[in-house]
């Protein structure tokens, strides 16, 4: 399996820099964004992103609004929300709006890795099913069932 392609989105620069190093050490391919809009711009260029690790609390477009836009434009991309204690309710709201899961900040790197791996697997299974359905459809259109 190819290494997961992850987009880490958080407005706290030191957090992003530290987490990026830690995730890359675990063989993830990591892109970073410091705002919701920047995240959407990066997803536009990297449509094969498997998982977005998204902070709930950011200035401007917050994590929930960013999540909604990600799910609308990239429905198969999984999103793991990161939240502080004060924003657990919004993380739960994020789950209702399609987030794969959420973790409390500061998060345990092994727990985060597990969520990323599970979310990547879920996305890739969906992609495989879509590919299989397209192949079956194309074959039946040509009478090759």
C-alpha cells in the first residue's frame, strides 16, 4: 500500500512544524496548511489526499466550515478533527458532518497514526469499489459481462 498522503491544517505554526516532522518520520507524505482556505487550495492541487488532519479552532474559516467544504468537493477524503477541551461539542458536530473521527489536542502520535491508517484504508476501499463499478458498467455497455 502506498504511504498515506496527509494534509495537516492548523493555524499554530510550531504545532504544524513539530507534527509534520513526527508524521514524516512514520513514512507519511505530509502537506501543510495554516488556514481553511489554504487547505482547500492545496486539496485542489493534491486531489489524491487520503486524510486531512484538521484543527477545529482557527481564525477566519474554522474547522467545521472547512470540513463542510472538503466533504462537498472531495467526498472520499477522510477528515480527522483535532480539538482542545473547549471545543469538544464542535468536534462532535464535525462527526455529524462527515468527519472520520476526532482527537483531543495535544494528541498521542500513535493514536493519530492509527486514525490516519484506518481512515486511509476506508478511503481506498471506497475508491476500489467505485473503480470496480465503473469497470462493470463499461463492460456491460460493450456486452462483455
